[in-house]
C-alpha cells in the first residue's frame, strides 16, 4: 500500500549564520561609512546554501516591473520561489536615487530598474532567509556556520621572491603608487582590505602584501579608494547622512 505524504513543502532555509567578515565590504568613512555585501556574493551564497530557490520581480497587471506608489514614485516587488513550488511573501523595494530619495515614475531609467533589482535581491534575501541580517541590525558577525576555505600552502620561496616584511611593504607601496593610488587612497585601500581593522600597509598580513606587490590593483579599485580618500577630507553635505533603515546598502552596481 502506497502512503501519500501530505506534509507541506519546507520553508526557506535559515541562512542567518552564513556570512563571514570576508564577505563584507565597506564604503564611505566616519558617519557615512556603510558595510554591505556585494549582490554577486549574495547570489552565490544563495546558490550554495539555498539550492533551487530563485529570485523574481513580480510584474504589474500591465506587465511592468515598476509599480506606482500613490505619490507617483516607483517601486519593485521581489519574491523567491522554492524548489517544491514554495513562494515567499512579496517584498517591496523603492526605486531610489543616489541620495536614497524615491524616484518619480516618469524619471525611472533602465539603470534605476537594474540597480533596484540588485538591491531588492539582497534585502529580500535578508527578509526571507536571514542572509546578512546582521548588517541592517548592526550586530557583530560571529561563529559562522560556513566552513572556512582551507588555507593554501605557501609557494616555495625562490631567489627573486620577496620574503621580509619590509620588502613586501616596499613592493606593495611601489605597486600601489604605480597604479595611481594617492597616499590617502592607500590608507583607504588598507582600511577596505582589513574591513577597518588596520590603517597602514605595515599592519597587513604578509600574504596580502605579497599579492599587492605582485599583482598591483585594478583601475576600479584605484578610483574607488582615491574617491573614498577625497570624500573623507571633503565637507559633508548636511542632508547626506543615510537614513537609519537604509544601511547597509547591500549591493553594488
């Protein structure tokens, strides 16, 4: 005799203890500092720890992904579907400009839509799975369930390999300067790499210094760190401080 299983499908997995400090990036400084997890990293963590769950933007009756708010600004509605037909509750996300103000319907561009899609992916993942909830709650990230990647054995030292800390620091400084990084940009780079734990090249781990000395920096990294250094010395605008419920901006375009 065949027994039929009438138990409901399983709900979304709890991913509240998945992220580690290595997943977290930082932008801005001082009161305008925000921690976030890149949307690509969020997507990859979902693939690893919530297989079969897919993110969607719910369309309007007319087939648009942009919904109209009563004041003629726009928002999207995100949700996840599960491997057994499950659906998470709808999660609205406002379409916002660079000051986190809602954008009028007639001014929403394709770029606004794609940026909001990535932001909604991250915020909806926090709501449905608890993924990176600590960033919005400003809680420390401790005791992750995810196994740490095994440390790679160091390559055998050759006659031309940089070996001492002073040589590694000098090599990393030379490479950073050659890439166009300013002195303030170097400080911003160190802060970013260490997630705010250290501020000088000498305090970075030797393997990080070796990687910097060997590979240099991408132009996008140089531009970002130099801009962060300039922003740190610029006079902030009075209305530039993020709203309490807006941080972290858990996405990057």
